[in-house]
């Protein structure tokens, strides 16, 4: 199942159209590194076939997709639904394209109702009309390489997804086409809450995080750059269990603050799942400043969820440690991030105190 999920997640990333900012002919300004994606704008409907190893015959599929710039046009978001007919549940995905300023490359992430998080290793335009996405995974202990090729031609796109396991040759798994249409698609509230397979129990690892769900207010301090004096910040965070408990969505919205370029309102999104192969939680994160990361989280004791990361920030090597402190109910009470950057002493970069909203009867 994971291979099918991976290929269809890449399919949704292989339709990187940018919607008309809610109105016909709107002028959408993207981050410069995403400019090539302007070659395709609008809603899409697609169809094709999928043939997994061992399948006696290809299985047809249809899809509907809407994509649009989000988070101050720093990322492209795609919402897609793939249907296989009455014998198999539909798959829904939310996917993102972005530019990682530290790694200086295009990145793509996808979360779907199967509870799997897909991360592509390489996203490249090999010419003005051909997008190639590569991803490596491990399937049942065997290394696997997935490659998608999307070719744009006016109002139509063709898609080919190929896979190779172990030392075997590449074979075509998914192929199809899509064309522009008027009707868009948005994941419904019911689709966000429903499990891929009805009756699927929540995993023990995800159930351990169930107390996090809810709405929070946050106050704290944040140091934007190493050595900089911290500034007071505040905001709200909404944490939601999605896809029958298979994943968690976190939406952060800061209160307006005055920065170097005027009044700024911070907004961020992240999605978290349990990865049984790595035996840890995985999360991808993105915000309206163009920042993005993929990270692993592990419990230290019963009340601290910790992640460490090495990255390049503003051209300098940097190591960070983030800690989410939980109370006895599993709710977040505090989040901290410690930072060590080249030429600077270790410092506390962020500290936020969280207060969970109470529900009145």
C-alpha cells in the first residue's frame, strides 16, 4: 500500500498549478524560485491507470485537484482526491511545493488520509515543460526508487510514475493525463476527520498524542537571529487530529507585530505522523517567511517530545533542539528551542508558554 500512496502523492505534486487567487485573472506573485510553476494555472480533472506488481490488470482511477499559492505565496498547495470506484476507498492528499533557502533546492511534502507522509528527494525542471520528481523509500526492507515525470502542453498534462525495487529495472506503475476544468476541489471536513479504512484503530503512538488536540493561546519570546535580543511574541495555535487519528495538523497564527519591514503576522503549518520504519514521529513544517523543514521527534521521558536538527540558516551552519513540554493530560504547556550557530554561544532562541482553551458546558 505504501508504494501506491507514494506514487499518488507524487501525482498530486506533479500537478503544480497555481490557482487564480480566488478570482479570474488575479495577479499572483510567487516566490521567485517557484516562478516556473506559473506555466499551469487552474483546477484540474485527471484519469489514468495504476498497476502494482502482482496486479492481474491495471486499475483505472480518476482525480480532481485544486492548487493555489499559500502562506504569502511562499508555497504552492495542492488538494487532490483520487477515486478508484466503489470497491476501494478514495485517497485524499494535501501537498506542498516550496523552496528551501538553506538547502537551496525545491522541496515537496505530502500528507494523505492513509497517514503517510511523503517527502521527495529531488524536484527538478529538466526543461520549460517537464518536471521530474525523485523519491527514495524502503519497502519491506528493500530499497525503492520512485520517479515521476510530468509534461505540460497548454491546457493538458501527461503523467508517468515509475518505480524500481532492489536491483530490478524500472517499471511503469501509474500513468494518466489531466486537463483544466472549472470546478475545484477542497478536502471536506468529513474527509479530514475520516480514516482511510473505516474502523481502523488509532495507533498507540498517535493515541499517545491525543491530549494535544485543541486551541491554544501562546505568549513568549523569540530571537530572530543569533545574538539578537529576544522580542515579545504572542499568538494562537490550533491542533487537530485528522484522518481518523492517523496524523496531526498544527496551524499557528501570530498576533500582528512590528518588524524590520513593517507590521507582520506570522503563520505556519505543520503535519505530524508516526513512522513505524524509523520508530519515531515525523513532521514537516512551513511558514509564510518561506522557511521549511522535515524533522524527527522522539519522547524523552513521558512529558517531553524532542527534536534535533542541523541546518544552514542565513548561510551559516546551525544546530537546534526543540522541546515540547506536555502536562499530565497530554496538552502542550511550553515549547522551547535552543540554538547553536557558528561564531555564537549556545542560546535560547524561542520560549513559548501555552494555555489550552477550556470547553464550557
